[in-house]
C-alpha cells in the first residue's frame, strides 16, 4: 500500500497542528490524521500529544483509543482526529473520527466517493459518542 502524507502550516509558520502518520502491522495498515485546534505552537502541542498517544496505544479498540487520547491531552486545546484501520487479508476498512476531519474512499471506476463518518466533539475537550464506519474495499 502506498501512503502519501502532506501538511502545510498557516502562513508557512514553523508550527503546525496538522499531524499524520501511517503504521503497518502484521495484518493491518493504520492511518491517522490529526488537526490541532487553532494555529501555532499550542495547536502543534495538542496535535503532537494526540499522535504520541495513538502511536503508543495502537492495539486498543477505537472506543478505548479515542477515550484514552481524550483524557491524555485534556491540558491542551484539543484536536479533531480520524483513524482508519485496513485489514490486509479481508480488505475491510474500519474508520472512526471526532471533529471536523473529513475522509472518503474513492475508486477508479468513477463511482461517487464514500464519505466516512466523523462524530461531533473535540479530542481533549470531550465527545459524546463514537460510531465507527466499516467498509469492504474492492480492487481499484
């Protein structure tokens, strides 16, 4: 699987709350995108704190991962976050998001992209519910 990651800070600032990562484990790919709220150094602090928590707790299910991250970064301004897990053997994608992250799955056959759910809230500021999506991926 090829993964590309690009971020850009506001006005080319040295600080950015945008954090992204990809990990490959035995039977899965995990992709994470994080948007630290606001801009500047405090947004970057929130984003990096969330990314560190996720990286250190990859084996947790979505409910525990998002709740743990919410607690871990309470002292920051918070983040919006989306995480996708793709099972290699079954080609099933699981996605969960909180906040204003937007994710979709597109295809080469020009079908309408499938938008993935992102629930209301702020990681680090609380959220009420997390409803993960599941999607069977097809070739292309």
